[in-house]
C-alpha cells in the first residue's frame, strides 16, 4: 500500500523537472497513474469483502511512535476506491479541461500530491501519520483553490480555506495526541481496544471537542461551512474531486474512523446530530437561493456532508449502513454534476442558471449524464440514490428515542431541498428553448463527457443491483464504522411501507419546489443582507481584528526608534530585577567590614559627581567629552588608592586616547539640539535613576554575602612558583589566561582594522549630501 | 568607602541609561562609556577592596607575606577597559562616517534614508 501513496508523491515531484514534457501529447500518461491504483484496490475488493484486513508496517520514527502503518479495511477500501476511481475520471477530464493552460504541469502536480495525501489519510493506521497526510490535503487544496493566482478572489478563498482547515488541523492534532497518550498507543487498530478506557477518562469531552472541530472544519460543517462555497473558485475538476467527492469527506471519514474508538456515547451522538442536523437543513435552504451552478452544488454538498455527520451521530446500525451507502451515492452523482457544470462553463462561459437554457440540443450526451445524476440525487426509484434515501429514512424512523419523528422530518425537509438543487443543477440548463447566443456551442472532447457519463451510469447500475454492491463495497465499510457486524440488506423494492411513502412525498415536494421557486438575483441579494451575522463575516472580522492588534503591537513595540527600544528593555529589566530584589527581603549593610573613608576620596567623588552632572546637562559636546574623561581620571585615581596600579595605568592611557580620538574626529559636529519636550527627560530620568538604584541595591546585597577567595588564593600563591611572575594581575592575563588575552588582541586588531578602513574610506561624490 | 563607590556606580549607571535614552548619537556613545565605567566599578567593589597592598609579590619573596588585593576583579576589569576602548574607538569613527553621510547627529535621521531612496 505504501507504493500507492508514494507513486503520486514521486510523480508529483517529477513534474517539476519534466513539466514541459508533460505539457505535450505525453500528458496522456498522467491518467494512467490513478487507473493503475484503482485497479490495485479493485483487486483487493474480494479479499476485504471476506472481512480480512490487510496490514502493512514500516518503521519511520519508532522512538516517537510515528510509523508508516497502513491498514486496509472496508472503510479505507471504499474511500480508496472513490479517490482513485473518481480520480481516474477527473484526470482524463482535467487533461482536456485545462488543455494548453500555462500551469498545466503545476495543476497535475498538485492533483497528484492531493491524491497521495488523501490515500494516506484513509490508509494510515497511525493517527500521527494520518494527521500529516490530513495537513497535506489542506495544503494541496490551498494551491488548487488559488490555482488562478492572478485573481484576488481566488487567492482570498484559498487563504480562507487554508486558515479554516489549518486551524481545525491544530485542534485535531491536540485531540489525537491526547487520545494517544491516554490509550498509550497511536495505532488505530489497537485503539479500538481502549474504547471503554477513553470514554471513562475525565478528558473525554475535551478530546471529542477537539477531534470534532478538526472534522467539522474539514467537512465544512456549520459554523465552519463557508470556506467550501468559497473554494468553488478552483477549476471545476478540482471542485468535483476535492470539494465534493473526496477531501471534504475526510472529516466524515475521521468521524467514522473514530466512531468505534470514541463513539457510542451520548456526548458524541448529540454533538454530531446537532451540528450535522443544523448544517444539512441550513445548507439545503441556502442552495435554493443560488443562481450560480457551482454555488448550488457547493451548498448541496455541504448539506450532504451534514447528512453524513448527522447519521454518524444517530449512530444506530441502520444509520451506519446508511452512511456507508450514502457516501458512495453522493460521490457518484455529485462528481458527475460538477463535471457537467464544468463542461457547461467551459463551452458557454457562464454558470448562471437564469441564463442557461436548452443546452440538450447541442450536447445531448452531457444532458443524459446530467439527467441520470440528477435522478439519482433526487432518489427516483431504480437509482442508487433511491436506496440511499430509503436507508436514511429507515435510520431516522427506527431511532430509539421518541423524537425519531422529528429527526425524520428534518431528513425529509433536507432531502426536498436536495431534490430541487439536483434538478436545478442537472436539468434546468438543458431544458427549454435554446437561446440564440448558445447556438454555436459544441459538444466537448469525448474525454470530458465520458467520465461523468460513466459515473452517472454507475449510479443507475448500482441502484439496479444493490445486493451485489452492498455485499462487496458497503458491508465491510459499515462493519468497520460500527466496530461489529451490521445487517446489510440492500434491496430495490421494500414493499409499500412508510419509507416508500416518505420517499415519494419527498420527490413530489422537491419537484413542486423546483417549479414554484425560481432563484433570482434579487432573492440572493435579499439573503445576503443577513451576512452580517454569518459566521463567515464574524471570521473575517476576527481576522481583521488580529491584524489590527498585530500592527498596533508592532508599531508600539517595534517602532523603529532606538531610544524607545532601550526604554522598554530597561523598564523590563527593572521590573524583573526589582521583583527579584523585593523577594529577597530588605538590604542589609555590614558596617564593621567597610573600609574607612578619607577626605581625598570624598573630594574625588565630589569631582566625579560634578562631571557627571555636566555630561547630562551640558549643551556643548566638548564639555561632555571632557567631563567623560574627567570621570575616567577620577576612576583611575580610585584604582590607585585601592591597590590596582595596573588598572590605573590602563585606565589612564585609554582614557587619554579616547578623548583625543573623540576631539579629533568630532570637532566639526553640530552642538546638541534639544529635541524633546519637557516631560520626556523627566520620565527618562526617573527610569534611569530607578535602574541605578536597583544596580546599587544589588551591589549592596552581594557585598553582604561572604566572599569566596579560593581562585584568587590559587593565583596569588602560584604566580611566582608556577609562572615566574611577581605581578599577579599580569601573570593572570598573559599566563594563566593567556589564551583569552590572545583573543582579546584579535578583537582589538579587528576593531583597529575597522577604524583604519573607516577613516581611510573616501566618500563617493554621490554619497555626499 | 564601599558605600561611596556603590553610590558612584549607581549614579554612573543612571547617567548612562539617561544618555542612551536621548536622540543624539554622541550622547548614546557617551552613555555607553559611562555604563562601561559603572560596570568596572561594580566588579571592582564586589571583589574585596583593599588599601595600599597591590597584588604584587615583594622582590625578595616567592609568595605573599601579607594581605593583598584580590587580583581577579582587576584582571577582569583590565580586559573590560581594553575591549571597551576597541568598541568606543570604532563607534567614534563610525559616528564620523554617519555624520558625513547623513549630516546629522540625530538617531531618527538614520531611519529615513532608505525610504527616501525608494
């Protein structure tokens, strides 16, 4: 199985060097990748249908428990077949759809990347690798939505989709890690055994919340649904493949996968039922008001995803059987309708159903495919959709609680909306009289209308032979979701019962609605007035808010003024050091240990303080520089008094040199200007004094502590014995720590080089202002 | 005497901080120099200060006969003085260069030239 995941990834990266080559007629090679993979999985159908699970293990990062574990059970197989099977159709279709496009190679690279990632998601037996592939699908979806990268709307939609699904990914990761840590394993097949332990854990509600957010964002459940209609900016093959048949079902897959691990509790059931139930009816109503073909399909997709989530929440065996069938039903008819929409858009350059009419006259085969898909989506008897809808009604009617009737009502209402949406997207553009402007429209390439035709015909064939389909494809899927044996009995004819009555009523109501309500621009605009309270709007406002806070933060903290950085750094240091000082209690001074103070020292200190005052207050640069040198000389004298002759000599030399250099170089600078207002210096003075006080207090506290002299004693005793020198400071510098001094010399040499080159550097005439 | 030194180093730090909060590049440099001096005295005062007994062994002996000043802070400070000279001299020349280019002592003027180029 690993090879099926890697094939796409490798081919995808090969398209970087061989992109030009694949743009020629050799592009015919591309669709054969999904064909081969599809055949591979088809070959596994009989094995898996017997209830065998195929497991493959490959160590990757064993120390972290991240491995390439692949497992093929009924649920994985159904998805793998959808991914590769519909992928085959999409690859043939997309090759013609994008013929001659500049980014033809890029498109297929993304598509292959997506296919691999999606296969990885459904095959992974390790929740961490599942997450990695999950994120890869989000990323490839981002690139595909933003494929028309010169359109601002495309870019925005791509960003929106990525931020929603990416955000969901974070929550999902947290949920997965919690699950893995509690159960002690990240392997899905081992997690089944930990079901009771997980649902009894106090963190169980949190895990459910996190994983549900991950799944809801991916599968476009309310209130995260809005990215999916936006994602319709992608080329239509992408919408058909990612945003209806496969990727958006990853969330449903995740929920289905975790049903035997986290499910069968009230919390799980109620959450999924409420979110799924609201989403399905909300989106079904929305789809009625769209005039854009893709908009209709997008909202009906959201609604269908809602139905799947809702059924998983209902959670009975009947409901799970319905899920396993409805996934297949929906993928077949929705991919068809999308591809048909793509053909219409490609040939007529409009997707507005108020303008499209009578196209059956110019593209009959497309109309047939579209009609079959619309019938299946409406659940007309003898289609696969009919069986799917029956199962949904059966599941809601047999629900154990006494509000089963309300769930059924909800399902019926949603399905009425879906019937109408399906007819409007699949039949309306072809019905009526062909207007003059569409007379030139021709039938597209065969490779564009044959894939939807195949899918649509399958939707009918499966409906005619449901028993075979159920036994081979859906039975093990349902078993995998339920975590046990389910009763799969797909029949075309159940006899006259309440389910059939509901089905017929749904169909009748849907058709009535199709004729009664015509979506127009006005109705759409009226609906859009409510956008202010929509989650999309709120999300955008949150986004803007974050941007504002970030720019405010940047402007305040990172405003480009050096002194303001200094101020913040120093204030922060004061807070930190002050807090630590305050924790240490009062500062004590040991007066007995202090050295006595003599009058000349006092005199020097007085001169020093005076010089300091001059530096701070003077307006003349020369005064300031000279005062600095005075401070240096005073310190030099202190060194003399307190037994540091070497320091005194160094300080004296260096101070003199600095002053000379300063005066030589800076004599032509202008005098200080008083830039700031009155308040600022006072504020700075307070901050500065605070810092001085804190440093002084630290010094006092250190002085009170006993001094360790072990190292000094070693140097003192061994200066002559080991190093043959009598001046201990010199010995330390040139002998004990000679290497340090050597590097210090290097530093000084570099500084000297810098000084020399800066002095020698002549300004170019252009640089002189 | 320690108390006086502590007072001096505190004020040196305060004056240094005050100067680096100004807009003038020269003041910034002077502030850094004062901070350096303050740090030197801080190290000095934290080693035990001793009067009149430098860490130099008398000519006739091989080891110290009497109490002597701690040599380690002195070695550290000596290094610090020399390094800060390297920094200061480079900064002074850099200032001259900046002044030649921008014709100003104002730090804020350094923010603008790039934008004007655009």
